[in-house]
C-alpha cells in the first residue's frame, strides 16, 4: 500500500529527472515588499518565505518570490485584498522593485511537458489551498514541488500565477543560486538604508 511519503519520494525522483530539461532565465522580474523589508538584503534573503511558508515553499525553505511582469507582481502582492475586498482593510505601503535575473537551472512548470512529467495540471498548481493544508500541519503538493526542486539542485522554478491567469511567477531558492549575482536588485542604491 502506497503512503504519502512514497508519493513524495516519487515526486522528487520525477523532479530530479527533469534536470536535463532545465531552462536558463535571463530577464527582469518584479517584486513588491512591505516598507519594513524593502532593503536589498531582505529582498533577496528568502527569510520571510522560510519563516511563513508560501505556495511553492514549506516553512524552513528560503524562497525569493517575484513575477515576470508588473501586473502579476501587484496582483500577487495584494492577493488578500483582491480576494476579500478592500472594505475596512488597512492598506500598508509597499515598495516595488525590479530584479535582474541570470539563472542557469530553472524548473519551468509553465511548460506542458514538465507538468506532465510531474503529473500535474495548471489547475492543480494554482487552485490548491496550500494555506489550509499548511495550517493543518501538512505540506501541500506545490510546497513539495518547491522542496523537491531545491533537493534536485534547481536554482529556481517558474510557475503559472494563481492570481493572474496569463502571468508567471519566479521562485528563486537562495541556497541553490550558482552565483552571487544570479538575482540582484536594480538600482539598489536608491533603496532606503536598512534600519539595523
């Protein structure tokens, strides 16, 4: 009888088998962060995602989330407002930055052949309620994909946005970046100084 652990191990094997199909990514990306964390070191640390978890990373796995276009970045940043409405909500200031991305080994989940190799559809990836699963003390399948990508040595994954049907998001894994400048903030000298 197959257990969930067996299914995760099988998923990890399928992810690792996708390594020869890894893509390079050399482009601009967009990231939005609260003012408190809008400093170069915070923007690129992946620590917030590691602390709280995200769609593509469980708690404990660092991840830098960005989008390949500004509209998707805004929709991803304000997802709770878009889902539940602005009435009565406090809208906190955010800082919008551009990132220069130079990655050699990216798992591209926007490609049909990669999704088929892993056994997922776009709908599976963007509709899974990872928050509810994580709140129940479990790891979602999308989080397992991110963890498997880290284990297989991918620098990042590219995925369809759950908030913008035509958008793509980039999730870079700081622990796996092959160079110090694989992901960097554009015009970083214009950011506010870190309060520390």
